[in-house]
C-alpha cells in the first residue's frame, strides 16, 4: 500500500524522482480510486531533450495495479503492478508504446535501442529514488532522515545549475 500510494501520487514525482521527472501537474482529478486522473508531465533523461506528455489513469486497484494511457511525446499503455512478498514489495512497470517526438523518431535504425536504454536508465533511477523515499518516510528519527542521501540528481546539462529536491507537494499547499 505504501509503495502504491507513492506511485499513484503524481504530484510527488519531482520530489522523489528528480532525475527524470522535472514537472508533474494534475490536470483533472479522477474518481475516489484515482481512475480518470489526467497528469501532465515533463521528463528528461541524460542529455536528450525533455519530453512533454500526459497520462490518464485508466485503472486503479489499490494496492495491486495501476494502469495508464500516455499521449503527447510518449504514446502508449503502461501497467504498474505491486506484489507483496513477505516484508518486501515487488514492483513492475510494463510500458508498450513509442516515442512520438521528432528527434527520437528520426534516429537511424542502429541508434533506436537508445530509447530502450534511456527507459531502462530512468527506471533504475526510479527504483533507487523509490527506495530512498520509502526509507525516509518510514523513519521518525530526523538524524536518520538527514543521513539518507538525496535521490539521484538530474543529469547533464540540467545538473549545471544549483539543484535542490523539489518541495514536497504537502509543503506547497496553502492552508
């Protein structure tokens, strides 16, 4: 449930997954389960141009699975699945689709595996960031929280300017 709630909370992506998610904004709220939610995001990997895309949550069955349909620079279908194994959670993300943005579409055939490598790189950074965020949320000890490293930073050239983690979504709400 804890991991599902992190993945389902789109607003928090730039905070805990900053190496990939530069922006995440909920455009339309969904129903009580989150189905129907429309999220606009801007993502970037390595030194490649950033991608602007949207995803709509088509199915949300907490805490087992979350299905999304993407449009914009990324077009396709994705499925997050969560399986409890003892005190661990196995998280899988399967995405089938294509990159619609021109520089990626026009890559020569021998460079097309680059998009798969970029996706794999992004998911590896997401795994590390997810672990760090779960550990950070589970501890009540401020000293232990301070000891935990920040999530992986954005990559070149986005790492040239001073970088701080994005504020937590709950910190930016006005009471």
